[in-house]
């Protein structure tokens, strides 16, 4: 028998009431004085809401997530403190899915996704500037207009105008916000940002993020240099390069600190200054009871009423003792059996080796 679900009055995520009511509590809740930001939203910009393909992907990914009481406590702690949530755990335990679950549960729109590699730097998350594209357009303009200024001089002159003008390209065409930059836009409700596998980053990235996390904003130097000539410039976002938002004085400053979910597979340690600014959550592999709830939530299968599916769960748990497995491997196995695949009695071991291969260990 499963324990009765616990719901606490102070919870926003997975709390009582409709999503709109809990979201209103989130938006109206007083932040800690040191996390109160004063960005002013652009009235002409509308961030994506709870509709469209991007939202459908977030909803499908997050709706079947099964958090336990500790996870809900820690997530809600991060929401109230408006601090980043650092989630650690083995691959496949649901770290990145939790970000979608938060967005789906509170109706916060599509998750912004920033995948991190060893080559990732802070600017990749804040904004992208296609300087080469600007020079190429300036060169083409030189060819179209014989006798005009050289390309380099023309590109420099174009920088003096942030809006498209006759005879010169606009810098705004070559700028767009990255996922972190988009999350930090001043908006009437916070966005959810997933910074995936931050432990794979260059050693400097966690430290570089500290200032952005503390300030809740950043400066785009290419626009700040033009602030006198063009105080306000409209550029694209990570959601939509065509849906421009106006940036004043080259600075992006949030109003609500975004819900930042950072995931780590534990491949490295982080500096104390970074850890101090995060709320930390470690996810262990799900136990049999939680696996049963995940299977029921994702596939609508009650394994307690089926010897075959209960046997698959037991095989999953036994194989997990010799090396890491991901929960979606169990879901894949049950989905195949629901479709009638690999159903011959003699296929069992080959079936398990195919869909439940180890992610770590000697047989990986």
C-alpha cells in the first residue's frame, strides 16, 4: 500500500489549489530582500504561454513525473528563496525531467534549455552575436555599391545605428538572447531554465555564473556601446528569433529571478561560493514503490495486477545492482511488451540485454 500523499500549506509546486492560484502566490510572494529585482517588462513583448509545440513538449515530459516529499520540499525551498536548484544524481534518475515537471505543474510556459559541454562559456547562455555575418553583409554591400567605404569601415559605421537604416545593416539582426539571457528578461512571471550537465563545463563557468545569479541581470557590450545613439534596441530571444524584445541601455535585468534548475551527474566538484548560492537536491534511483507509481503515471499500467510487468520491474532492479540503469529503460521495456514485441518465451534474456543494457559498470 502506498503512503497517503502529503501536501503542505507552504508548497507552491505540487501544492493545494489550481495552477493559476499557486502561480499567483509565487508571483505575489515577497522575495528575500537580497533577491528583490526591479526590471521593467517590455509591454510589446509577449513570452510564450501554455500553448504551442514547445509547451506540449514540456507538458508531456513533466506531467508524469513522480516527486517524493523530499523533492517537493527542496523545490519549494528554492522557489521561496528564489535561488538556483542544483540537482545531482546518476544518469537517468529524472534530474532534467524535474524542470519540466515544475513548469507543467505551475503553468510557467516552455522550459528554456541550455545544454552544457566542455566548450561552453557564459556568453553562450546570455546572448549570441554573429559578428562574421555582419562583416559579410557589409562586404556584399560594398560589392553592390562601387566606390563605397571599405567593408571594415562600413561595418564600423553600421554600429552607430541599432535600427536598420538605408545603406547599412542593423546590429540587431545579428544579436539574439540565449536561454539564460531569455530567462532573465523582466517578465510578469518567472521562466524555468534547465542548465543541463553543468559538471561537464569548463572549470570557470560555475564561478562566472555567480555574478549573473547575484545581480539577476547582465550587460550586452555590443548594445551598451551604442546606448547614446540608440538607447533601446529590439533583438530576438531563444524562444523565437523573430519575436523581438526591447533592451534598454544594453542591459537585461530580471523582475522575478527565473527558476534555474542545474543538473550534475557528479563528474566534478563545485567551488563553495557556487554551492552556497544554490539549493541542493540529490536524487537516488527510485525504489520499487516509486517505480510502480512512475509506470502507472507514464503508461497507465498497474504492475501490482500483472505478473509479467511485475517481473520486468524485478529484473530491472536486479540488473541495476551490477551497473547503472535509467528509469526510462524500464518504461521502454513495458512499452514494448504493451505493443506485443519480444513476447516469445525464448526472447526474454535477449530482450532484457537489448532494452536494459548497463550505462556504467563492466558490461556497459
